[in-house]
C-alpha cells in the first residue's frame, strides 16, 4: 500500500512515475510469500490495501519519513504531514475532504478536525489538499484519519499511524462487527489497525484489512453468504 500510494502520487508530480507492476499476483503452490493472492486464489490483506489506494479517487495522508536507524525510541520532536487526493477520472470533480486527529489510547479527538469543502480534484493527477506539523512532545500518539466525499458519498479513506507500531497498545479497541444479510457493519471505540475478514471459498467481501476509527462506521458488502451460514470470522492487529 505504502509503495503504490506513493508511486501513484508521483504521476501527478510532473509524471515522475507512469505505473508499477504487481509482483507477485498469486502463488503457484502453497507457500508463504509476498504474493497478494494465495495458491487457493484467496485474497491476502495486501490485495485490499492496494485496491483502495488504486481506486478511481483515493485520499491519502502521510507523515514524513523518520530515519529509525538512529534508535526507535528516539521520536523526532515534530513530524510534518501531507494530505492529497489522487484521481484517474478524466474530468475534474468537486469533493469535501476531512482530516481528524484521534488518540490511539482513548479514541478521542485531541484537537479540532479540518474540513475542506468544494475542493477541485484535478483530472488524471494529484491534488495537494493540506499539510501541517505534529507536535510529538506535547501531543499524545494519534492517528491521522482522512475521508473524502463526492456527491455526498464517502468514496475513500486513509489512516496514518505513529510508527513503529510495536510501541503502541492495541488492547480493548471496543470493536463491534454485525453481520446483516449481504452487509457487515463495523465500528470501533478506539483506532483499530488491520481488521481482516475470513476468506471463505465462494464468498466475496468488497473490502478487508481495514483501519477503523471512532465515529466512522464502515459497511462491508458480502456476496454468496447464505442466510444459514456462519458469519465470517474476523480479527485485527493486537486482538487477544
């Protein structure tokens, strides 16, 4: 996801990158590998992450890279971040973009969110929306949660996490998952990383490996799950 999101952004920056090859798509025998689909043609989390950042219109938010070789625990005093939108649409679209700052520990917003309305998203390119600085000394660890609406509908989300993840606590996320026929409703009390659904033969979900933040319920569409079938199992990073 990180790579494809960045390469796509470069297409809108003087066409520095015109595309990227997926290596590799699927395995030719049962094995642990970096493919995005396994030998049995079951999608791996990477498949869904790449699909989201390659959507026709995709919002993205990212903190500046920090050189962790200097010692992981030595967090920089501040971190810059940028938010942009990549579009492969052939015409300009108008959108609303939101950025929230949500505590990893409590799920509460640590400062006022930012909303940009009537943003003109450039056709077949990248539109820079906003940038800012995170105060790592006085602000508790928090996620940057971005959403974009077009014609009143959320078309993309992105969540940036403090790194390294191993220094964050993921206990007691307050995740709730409700299966309702051909949809699954997902919500959480605190930011939740990488919620994945069981890959079951013949059953298709339109999204998985998602990040979930408070106040933003997500609806996952499901195909070929019979009424008397057991709901799909699920888990997330740090679940016990």
